[in-house]
């Protein structure tokens, strides 16, 4: 029987160096979800990978090698992958223009981006990561884009809701617009570019910046999805709960 990687991660938290001793960098985070994600990807990627692979359907799991993380990496000062740079890294250099035409010129800055092969010789799978340590991070500011891009974005939102079977609510352009635009980009990648992308939402447990337990996260996530008019779990999304790496 395969044991959950959470057990191994729990052990790691007792040996991890205090986060205040994280590698110095002009772009390293001081606390919160950004720091936690930097630590997992650069120090304990095998634990993060194992938990993601455990949640992926069997046919979608990486073969031959584990996830190759593109960001945030210590080697490039934790630069977060902006816009559609990851498409070029995945060998899809001809695709960014379509995404830009269906959104604004500036796409989302993902907290983390990884690539993996799930079918030998097939297209690269893409993991797009959103990481959170505090319940308040589920919400943000209202949708702010250039006025000229708004009609295109609203049409993309309409398509996304149709794909998800979601109702139209004000939350799509309100405080939950960040979550909405991540789902919209998942739709564009999957249904317009035929890229096997997955939206990986990482929720850190008991981060000193929070703290929040799994019991705190679950109703908050369900409430946010309900406000977006989602009647069922969005496809090709993973909810990953990881214990924060902090000093015991």
C-alpha cells in the first residue's frame, strides 16, 4: 500500500532549518506562501512532487522523470514566471500570441510553474501553481485590466463558465477575480491550445503567517467556489495541502 507523502513531509518539518535562514536573494521571500513554496521547490521537491503525483489521475502521472520546476528557483533568484513565458519553456513558442489575444497582453504571474511528461513522446504537461498560507489570500482586489481588454476578457469568462457549468456571478470580476482568471487560463490552455495543463492550488497548513488548518481551508475554498457559481469541482485542478516548513 502506498503511504501518503504527507507522513514524510511531517518528518521533514522537524528537521528543516528555520525559515529565517532561507538562502539570501534579492527576490527571496521573507515569510508566507511565497517562502514556503520556495522552500519546497528548492529543498524538498521530492515531497511536493509525490503529493501532486498522488492526486493526479493514474493516466496523467509523470513517466520517466518527475516534475521539472521552472520557477521559483534559487538559481535564478526565485524569479516568478510572468505571463506566458512557460509556454516557450515547454517548446510551445508559437502559442503565446493566442493567449494574449484572448486576454490582456499581461497574463497572470504564477507562483510556480512545472513541466512533466505524462505520455512518452507526447506534449509536455504543465503545472500552474497558486500557493496560499492565509485564508485572506483567497480574495484580492477587483479585476483591473486595460479598458480595451475588458470585452475580450468577459467573453473568455463566459466561455470558461460554460465549460465549467458555472453560473454568472459578480465574483468573477470582484474580489475573486484572481481565482476566476486562473480558471480562465486553464480553459484557454486546455480547450484552445490543447496543452495538458493542471491548476495546482497549494494550501499551506499552520504557516506562522496564517495560521490555517485543513479544517479551516475546506469551507473557505468551498465558499469561494460557490460564490463563483461553481456547482462542481473544476476539472484539471488539484487541491494540495502541505504542512508549512517552520521552526518547531
